[in-house]
C-alpha cells in the first residue's frame, strides 16, 4: 500500500468517526432553536396579554401555536438541506 493510500484511509476513518457527532450537534441545535422560537413567541404573547390586561390569555395561546408552527416549518426547511 502506498503512503497516499494510507493517508486517505485515515482521513476516511476520521470522517466516519466524526459523522455521528456532527449529526448529534446538528439535531441538538435544531431542538434548541425550536425551543427558543416557541419561548420568544410565548413571552411576547404573555407581555401583550399583560399590557392589555386580558383575564383570559388568548394572545399567549395563539402566540404559542404560531411559534410551534413556525418552528416546525424551520425544522422541515433545515432537514431538506
């Protein structure tokens, strides 16, 4: 076996070992992004309800649903890449 063949085999092995770590980091990042989007929308809805003095927090509920929909859209878009 030639020196260049050995080097390329080592690089392929290193790439294969890092692949699960890259996937883990990617999907963990997506989960945190999803939580962040939902949290921002929930907080904004809560503050709007607080500002207007609503007894029933409909804006918070709608903002949470909108945040979930937006975060799912983001995840689907990122998974297609």
